[in-house]
């Protein structure tokens, strides 16, 4: 007989499963990502992760918002969903060209 007592014992390291929502910054502008995050929160998702890339992967993907500003917009527009980046590399991520690109898009931010 297999001992399955671990399955019923309270596990202090793992709680209930959570479902997250993926926000594709390559495919959608920041305002759409904020809208999708609000919808995800209303649907019961507990977290949302935004992709963070320097440029779209293929030419069909025409978007590339600055992820940290997008996260701020999502945080302002939602109440309880947790947000973050799916992947980022801050040590080499904020390159001088990135900063100038971000400044060039400043008028587009709300």
C-alpha cells in the first residue's frame, strides 16, 4: 500500500493552483494590454505577465511598448491582479538606445 498522507497534509509551501494571463507586447499596443489585464482580472486570473523584448520577433509583430510603463498602466487600472514581466534582463536590458527609444515614445503615453 502506498503512503499518500502527504497529499492530505497541509503544505505550507504550495497553495492552490493559480492561473495567469499572458500579455503579448509584441502583438498589442499598451492601451490594449491594459484593457486585456482588466478583463483578465474580471475573469478571475490571479496574475498577468507581460513579455519584454527589445523589438518584435518578426515583421508581422508591429508593437513593442516599454514594458515598465505598461506595467504601471496595468497597476493603475486594476485592483488585485499581480503583474510582472515574463522575462527581462535588467543588467543589459536598459541600454542607451532603449532609453532614447523610451524618451521618443513619451508623447504617446497617457
